[in-house]
C-alpha cells in the first residue's frame, strides 16, 4: 500500500472532497480525513485500513478500547472517531433504499427488464465511493443487434452525480453472451475516458434472457 506522501495531490481525500464532494470517498478515505495523520512508523492510510476492517467486522460493537488496540491510535484519535460514530447515530439514519454493489449479481435486479428487450439497450449505473447506487439510466436504445454509445453520453450524468465509479450494462437480444468486437472496443474506450475524468469503470455487464457475463471477469477490464 502506498503511503499518503506517495499519493498524488489530486487523489488525496481532502483534495477529492474539495473537487468532487464527500460522496466519492471510500470508507478508508473517510477515516483518513477523520484521523488526519499517522504516527512514526504508522502511515495514516495503514491505520485507516485497520479501522475500516474493524468497522466491517463488527460495526455495532466498536468501542473506545477496540480503537486504542490499533497501533497508531491513541486517546485523542480514538475519541475523535467515537465522537463521529455518536454524532452519526444521533442525527442521521441510513436510507433503507440504498442499493450497494459488491459483485455483478448485486445489480441484476436493477436491470432485470433488459432481459426481455428486443432491441439493444445500453445502461449506465453510477456509484458513490461506498459502492452505493446513485443513478440508473438508459443511455441509448439501438437496433436489433447493435447499439452505438459515446463516452461523453455515458459520463455526462456520472459527472453530474459526482460519481466515484460506474458500471455499464447492455443486453444481447440474440441470446449470445459472447462479447462482440464492438463490446470489447467500447469497454476499452470507456475505461480510458473514465481514467481521464476520474470516474472508474468498474465493470461492463452483458445480459441475456438466460444469464449474464462480466467483462471484468472475462479479462477485458
């Protein structure tokens, strides 16, 4: 893992908040902002990763002592983090409708209507830094077996959403799950365009009536 000093300035959490908004930050990055800096021999990114792992394992049971057991976390930082937890509990409630994507299967319910379409539809799903869905939009509707899509159309709404990443999905009315040469080419275009605007293409999924294929799992991303 890179140390914070080795991360380029635009990719550091505080700079990302100023430029793109708080929602694009991952859990690790949010914790990095809260604790501010590390200690000698313990970079802030390493400490943040350990805290994030602790939160994922037992989010309802973390206490002051658990945090102090992490090397690099003293009374001051433990108090800061516990205060953030308590403020969140008192004033904010998790949205029950939040849909989080961790694997291709998690988004299939969002695009189930594509399986029966007789024309090719190209959909873009925008995500925040926690992998939660911000938007789900049809970008183009093509002919029977072909859809033309341009990166500017895909990323226009993603930029408006202040998305951290996107997943693209399109259907194959023919029923074949094999990616075409056009599918592979547009995946490469979108990956490169995303790198330029700072919005990662997480995956490009092909769906049919009987199944789905991940371009990332197939090795095209």
